[in-house]
C-alpha cells in the first residue's frame, strides 16, 4: 500500500479551487481483512508519542484515504479536560460551516459500543443523537466512530458518501474500528507524553527559580541538579557543576562534613541534616544548612537531593536585632541619665543666675574684684544652659517622636539639629558647609521627627567622609509642587548601584565593623512619608552621596 504524506490533509482541506467532486477519488468497496491488518500495522509503525496531534491525524487520514477512496472523511478532536474547543482535520471544504463551534454529535448505538466515564458522557461538548448527524454539506449517508480509550473520549471520525456513490457504511464501519482504536491509543499517548513533559518542565522551573539552594546527586556522587540560586552563590554556571563529583569538585571548606551528611542520605536517612561552609563567588565562606533526602527506585536509593539555606542572612539579621535592642536599651538609659541630670542642672542654673545678678549689682556699686567673678559666673550659667539644651535634644532623639504636627521653620530645625552634631564634625575632622535659604515658607510637621531626620542624615554623611572631606547642608524652595527641600550631601565614596534600593531595607547596612544598625534610612523615609514628604537619593561611586528631603510647604504663606 502506498504511503501518503500527512501534510496532504492541508492541501485537501484547502480545496485548491476545485469542485468537491474532483477531490474524491473513484469509490471502491470496503477493504479486505488483510488490507485492514496491514494498514493497522503501518499506522502503528508511523505513530510516535513525540509527534503532535496534527501530525498523528495526518498519518491516520493518509492511511484511510488509501484504504477507503471515494469517501468524505472528517476527524474532529477534543480535550474534555481543557475544554479547548473542537479541532477538525480532513475534508474541511465539504464540512458544514460553524462545525467547530458546536458539539460532538454521536449516535447512541455507537456510544453503547464503547466504555467512557460518566463525567465524559455528561460533558457539554457531547450530544447523543438517535441517528447519524452528517457534518458534511449535501451528504446524507455515512456513519460516525467514537475515538475512545481508557474511558476517555478524544473525538469522532466521520465517514460520508458522495451523492451517486454506494452507501458502504455496513462494511466500512467494522473495518474502520481497528484504525480508530489504534489512533485513539496514539492520541492518548501523545497527550500523556505532553502532560509528562509539561509537568517535568514545570518542576524544572520550580527548582530553577526557587530561592533555596537545591543540589542533587546520583548514586555515583555526580551532580545532576543545581538551581540558579546555588549557581549565583558559587559564581558558577550549571554547566560547570553538572557531572562533577561532589566529593572532590564542589567548592566547600569542610568537605568531610558535607560528605558525611550526603552519605546519610545515600543510606536512606530521610531526615539527614547538616551545615557546611560553602565558598561563595566573592571568596567568603558562607554557612549553609542542608536537609538531605534520598530518592528511591524499587526500594534502592538512586539519588539524593539536598535543600540548602544560606545561614549568613539569618546570622546577620540576628546580629542587627541584637544591636537594635542595645540601641533601644541605650535610649532608655539616656532618658534616665537626662532625668538625673535635670535636678542638679536646675540648681546650678538657678543659683548661678542668682549669684550673677548679685555680682552684677555689686559691680555696679563699684565693689572691687567683681569683674573676674562676673566672668566666671557667666561661664557657669552658659555651661549649665548648654548642658540643658543638649539633654533636651538627646531626649527628643532617644524617645519615640510621636508628636503633634505644627507649623515650623525648616531652617530652625536644621540649625538645632546641627548644633547637636557639632562633636561629630569636630571629632571626624569634617568641614560643615551650610547654605540655607532665609526666605523659606514654613512647613507643617512634627519638630522632633524632622530633627531625627536631619541628625540621621548628617551622622551618615560624616561617617561616609571618613577623616576628611566636607558635608554640605542646603535648604531651598521648590516651586514645582510647592515643597521645601533640605538636602545633605557628603564627599564620601558613594553608594553602589546594586545597594541603592536595599539601603532603605530594615537592618541592611553598608557599614562595616558593626558601626551601623541598618535602621536609620528606613526610619528617615518612614518619617518623611508620615509627614507627606519624600526622600530622594542621588549617588554615584566615587562622587559622593546626596539625600534630598522634600516636605510640603504651608499653602497660605506661598499664596500671600
């Protein structure tokens, strides 16, 4: 029997401008049993699970046209699970219009010959008829064969007989059934293959994009699975890891301990746990906690998969939490110290002021020696006042700044905050450059909160400069949006692009040696947002850093 290219179904479906009668070869009677057997064998050899639905349908139609010339053939396939509509192949030029938008119509007698699941029989895509419903235009004689396998219905195969030809339904139907069963099995295998491949690809994507570190080895200790998170940590591609022996070529410090953990998995321990020092791409030794599980086949361990968790992130977070707790305790201690200082400071202030007034009176009366006493008393009073102001600022900074918003001058807040930071500039050898616009409108905000913003930004700027450089503090009015802007710019090394968004995350810091808590900038941005403001970062490596704080101006002043 001559084979036919399955792509011929497209040419036949298109019609090529010829009348329908020209597309139907001369009618012949039903094939013999041997011919059907040979056709089933040929169809079985030509069908592969890797082929798609269209290609499989082409093979079936090619075999049917060789066996049953002179018939109209229409193959309609559905996927009851996906409900993706009807897909038709074959003599489409002879099919009724809108056929794919309807439902599969099957005779009750044909449905009785197959066993399908009750849910399939009740599907909205299926309609049971008492007699054959022709899908062809101008064709009244024919039959329909359901394509079913394993209780699932995959579609129907319709045969139609042109006018003037014999009705060979009785002989053809019994011959078509073996081919229909072979095709149904092929379609089922194709869909199972597709489902399996889709599931495999889905699982591969899950592993690849998982945030955890995933490592899999076979029974020969060869690495077979490594996901993106692990590759990024190690600075290696999957091609550089796949096929390597875990015992000899995996970048780890404590190799013997890692081998011991995986050996437990090889022995079938479902709860093997361990931690190892992995050598990261930047040369750091990263602690990774592994949970290892065996993969069995026929009762034997064929592979081992390990899920790892980078413990350095958790360790850093714990350190930052401890540091934050220390700062909180320090704030409470500072509040207690200030409270204890207030009483003696009040006494010093009151008595020094009393003595100063009395000395000034005696000096006015010409009492000798009072000039030196006056200078000393003024120094005592000024010193006490300076300590009082310092303790007041310390309290505003240490305690939560949940105050009531009020109308205030941004320059006054800046100057007061800078006075609190004088020692930072003095001890760090950093120059302060102050450029404040004296004609700014007032803003509506909580004074203590804005002071905290300025102090945080200035402290960071001084620390960024190291032992040299300068910090520039500016204020100006931004007419666009009617906002008052104050900025803090340092002459430090700048912030790397990859860190510029992370610096606002709680507990993230670029400072080393435990200097930073990673809370300052997070607090600053939250405070500005609470006061309807905005924080803008401008930084470039080697060119310093500037933080701009934009706060809405009071409307009545700017409109006056």
